């Protein structure tokens, strides 16, 4: 059986004080409280501003032994540079994120929804990632032109996972390019949250992945009104 990790994208939201965190829970105590309920979290803040290594080290110290952090790569690399001249930005990301040490899980690169397929940029970036052979990487493509066999073959050769974004507005192909997968739960088909039927469908898929020995990382990113917490807890109850 593969290993299952379920969590949310981020853990600092004001409205979670009303639905998740105790009233007396201070900001510096929130991560420790979160880690009592979930085994993993996706650091979304790093997409907007890459924290110093010391911040990653402090997050590591606040969490239990087997807790896992997924880290979202900087938009500077994916949205502004669009993978051009990636060596320095990637090196900076890895140097800082490695402050998490053994708690560093997959690193996610999310690409712009307006950026069409560009093999000339993708291929050298995949080659660069090979300089970190022990690190898991996953790509979230938001334009459908990327979802083709040629790209999948490149990802497979590089050992990079195709991220599965679950949303009514993001193209999805349920295809695995590695013996592990990364699922981002953005929003349901008819509302921000997911219906019981949608969660059941994904629970069945996840069971199938696990039965094949694939590790599965699942992160709920639909935080308005606390849907992320509700849905993540519901999926946990179904699968664990």
C-alpha cells in the first residue's frame, strides 16, 4: 500500500478562528494545533514570497516527527520568468526549503493558465531538476495544451509527477507519470466546496492509487468559509 497524506493549502486564515482553531490559539500556536489534525500542509505563501531558511527551520521545529511540508515554487520562476534562466531561482528555493530537512515533501510548480505549451523551456528545466535526484517535484499545468503524451513522456523520464487539479475551471487529465501523485482540490463542480458524491468519487480513485502502491498527497485549496477544512476532514474520515 502507498502512503496517504491529506492536508490543506496554508494554515493561516482569519476565518479559521471561528471554525477550526480554539479562541485562545495564538498565531504562533496555529501550526502546532493544525499538525494535531493533519499529517501535511502545502506552503502556499512561498509562491508569493520565498521565506528565509530560518522560517522553514522554525516550521520544522513546530511540527511532529513525521509531518510533511509540500512547498509551492515561486511565481517569479513560473509566472514571471516562465522557466527562463531557472538555475539561480531554483537553487535559492532548494537552499531555503531544505531547512525543513526530512520533513520536506514534494515541491509544486504551478504554471499560468495563459501559458501555452513550451517544450523548449520545459525540457532544460526538467534536466535541471535532475540535479536534485532525491527530491519529489510536481507540475500543475493550467492550460490544456500541456496535457499531451509528449509532455507526459518527458515527465516520466524526469520522474516528475503530473499534478491533478480538481476544479471546474482547470483542465484535468487523471494520468500518473510517477509512482506517486499530487492532487490539488480547488473547488467543486457546482460550488466552492465539494459534494459528498464528488468526495466519494475521489476517495475511490485514491484507494485505487494506494492499492497499486502509489503514494498520494492531497491538498484542499478552497479556503473561503472554511470549505478546505471541512472537505479535508471529510476525506480523512472516508479514507483513514
